[in-house]
C-alpha cells in the first residue's frame, strides 16, 4: 500500500486519539511526582509546582525517606531496632513505609519471565502438533480454550484448593505454573494461526534436503514465524505482568507481584496513596516500554502476519 | 536405456478413498515423464510417494532397481520442486540454493563452487544476495529449481511448475525447462494438469483419472491413439469428438447410425472385428478431418453452426445427430456459405470406443 499523504484532518484525528490514549499515562506520571496534598486536589493540579521524588523513595528506598524526615530504621550494633518516628508520604506508617516494593518488582520479573517462557514453549509445541499433525482432531484445540470460557474467579477458587494441598501457594514456582496454565491457551492459538499461515511445503522442502521433521521445524518453521513468536511473547508477558487475581489469592507474604503490591499502598487514615501507587505503576511500565521499543518492528510484522499473503 | 524408476502396483488409500489405485509404470533413464490428469486424480499423491513425503498403502517403488518404499524422505536422492516454490523466505538466494549441500555438510569451498555453477545455470548468477521477497515469480521458480538441482538428484520431480506463472512467463519457463532437460539429461517426472506442457516437454505421458492410470505411452501415441474416451477428451483443444451410435452394414460399406445421422466407417482393421448392431462411440480428433465436396467417397455431412477463424486455421462447429462437433480445418477449406459441410475423417486416426465403458475397442498403431 503506498503511503497516504498527511493531511490536516487526519493529523487532528491522530492528535485527538493520542491525547485520549495517553492521558491516563500522563496523569499517572504526573501524579507520581506530586506531594500528597495535591493528589486529589480540586481543581486538579496538572503538573505539580512542588514536584517531589518522595513517592519513588517510598517504594524504592524508604529508609532514605525516613532518615530525611528524622525517623530511623537502622539497626544498632546491639541488634536493637529503632522504630520509625515520623509518618511517611500521605501518613503511611509501619509495614508499608519500611518495606520497599523491591520484593514485588523482583517477584513480577521472575514470575513473568519464567511463566512467559514456559507458556511460549508449551504453546509452540501444542500449536505445531495441532496445526501440522492435527493432534487431537477438531476438538482438542477448543478444549484447550475451555479454561478461558469461565470468569477467572471461577477457576481461581479450585486453584487455591489444589495449590494449598500441594504446598504451592506463596511460592514462585506455584505462581509460575498457574500463570503458564492460564496463558497457554492464548499462546497456543496465536502461534497456531502463524503456523497455519505458513505452507507446509516449506518444511517438506527442507525435509527433501535431508532434515528430519523435527529439525525442519527448528530450522525452518520457527525462524519463519519469528515475528509471530515475538509478538505472542510480548502479549503473554503483558498478561502475566499485569495479572492481579491469581497473584492476590495465591500469595501471602513470601511472594509478591507489582499489581498486588499496588493494592497494598493504602493507608488507614488517608485512603489510597495515589502518588505512591502512581510511582510504582510508572516504574512497572518502564520494562515493557523498553521491550516494546526494541521489538516494535517485529510487533507490527507479527500482528499483521496473518493478514499478509505472499 | 536402463530403467530409472519403477512403480509396482503402487496404492494409496485414505480411509475408504482410493487416491492411487495400483499404478504400475516404468521410467527410463534420461527420459521426461509427465503425470497428467485433472486435479484430484492422484498425480500429486503419486509424486509424494515417490519422494517419500507420503507412504504407500501397498506396492513398491524402485529406483535403479532398489526398493526405496521404506527409505525416509530426504535419503532417496530425488529432488522435488514444489508448486508454490517453497523457497525459504528468511534466507538469501545463495543460502536457499546451498541449503541442501549444507545439510549434507559439504565443504564451504566446494559448496560455493557448486552454488555459483547452478546459479548461473538457472540464470540467477547476479541475484545471489537477494532475498526472495525481492524476486519475481519466475525467479522464485528458478531458485526452487536451482536448490533442487544443486544436490544432483537421481530424479528431478516437478509439481505443476508453471501453474503459478503468467502466460508470457510460462512460455519462457517452458523453454527454460526444455533447456535444463537437454543440458542435464536428468530423468524428470513432471506433474501437470496442462496437456500442452505435457505434450511439449514429455517423452512419455501417464494419464491418470480418479486414481487410475488410464494410459501410459509416448506423447505421440497418447495423443493420437487414446485408449479411452477420457484420454481422448482430456488431451486436445478442442477435445476429441465422440459420436455415439450403432454399427450397421449396407452392402460392403459399414457405417455408424445415430438416429438416422450417418458416418461411413473406413474399412480399416479396428472396425472389422466389431459386429453389426453394437453400440459404439466414434472418436475423431478435431484436426483429423478433410473438408470435401458434397457426396465424396467416405464423407459424412453435418450442419454448419459457427466458424471461428484463427489465422491459418478455423474452428468450425457443426450439428450432427443430437449433438455438436468441433473441428479444426485450414481457413481456406471453410465453406463460403452456411448450410451443410461434408467431412472425411482420416481413416487411420479414427477410433472406436465401447459406448458404455469408454474403453477403446481395438488398439490402433499405438500398441
């Protein structure tokens, strides 16, 4: 398709669409730098004149914030712990203030990365067997999807029961398995569509050249659907990264993820700590934005692969 | 000439469907054999069994006298050029052509030499660095052929190689294939549904329909002496004319009677064995008649419906009995006025088929 000429009206349309889509992001970043008295101020503060990094310090280096305010969290040589003596941002006290969000950030990274890898590997194998060998006939592909036909909470309860029995609650591997199980239907179906679009003759040609069936998949099929695999990976990664329900009910104290941690920034006296939540949300989108930036070429290709017939 | 490939009662069933029904044939070394038939006739399945992409239900495949029916695909030393080229789009032309050698772990220097040789042979010498996305359909076709030839296969198999090309490219590629055929002296098996390709490239043609081998003979014989009405109608444009009727005698002259419309039958050999009163189909190739003056010896008369001049020749459509017949005659011989035209079939090319089974009654010079 030849590139269309840029005209003033589609310029305006694009600008409006951008404003609409990016406003929540702007508001999130803006709020993350606001002092607590500006979070819910009327009229709203668009960009704070008193910008502060305290919200970020609360989630990343709370001890620095406390020291700055005269409170002490350090341990003495005798091992005695002094209690924080002032309140932090928005009146946050106790656990919230002393415990940083690092546990949740690392938790999200570990769980999302491993769960995504597992989901893609299992999904790719399933997609190959369904697409190329008609494994399971016509019904299996739909059974794989059946887990997605209920509201997540309906399958979440059995998950809790089963996980408690085998001791998988509040563990990384437990959550990784749960996430992989929930996302495999997506990865299978997305990858299946990419493989379906690839003529099987191309693998047969490789087999004519002497490759085994398996090696033909490894050396020919997978490189040819690389864009699709990358797009699927990012899609699954975003699902896992932003998952809330399973993380909430399958973890207690040892394991946390960012979405669960976000919900914990809630003070008894002040309500939701919007600035702190905005700061953690801002931190949490950084990895996805960076990944998205590097693979955008594949992303567009991957998501449109099905539409382009050669 | 040695027998290169032999199929022995080759059979493929998919459940209750018989895709290939006990096909037996032999291909000689250096010969080009065309597998010709309409789509779904089993020719592609036969091809896939020869290269090993599908396993036969029963029967055997011999290459140089050795059974390869159980040899896995890729070890049979045969090359297949796919209909849709199946070029690896993530590799350059050079990488595509050298792929088979790389799998066989040929040394880099030898590999480059081979690839350069083949690339210039198929006319891609200057395009080795290109990606398939930058190539035209006929260039992709050349990549597919080059990639197959580079492994020096015993037999080169081509699956509908020209069907994705436009008319002009098709002619060019046909000449190209003819050159490859002459220069490599490869044994070639060529699958097509296009009779012109089969007739112009193949030494021998195997005509298939509904999984059954209808006729396997030289291109000349398959065209001139079809063994069944199917072969006669599948080859030729316009196809062979079939006129159903009953054989009768009047004195010494025998003739076909279709509800009063009459064709005198020449007193040649096939006919003498056919008894009076038998229902037959007379097959006359469109270009095997002469236009003669009315009442000439051995002529039959038909009502002229249409004339389509095509330069030196004209296609005439005429009404005979209950149906229409089409013939190709020199434009100069076309009657000036409408009405009736008198035609004499070439006696030696006139064929008689059983009216019901469509099988040729007596073999002509073809066997």
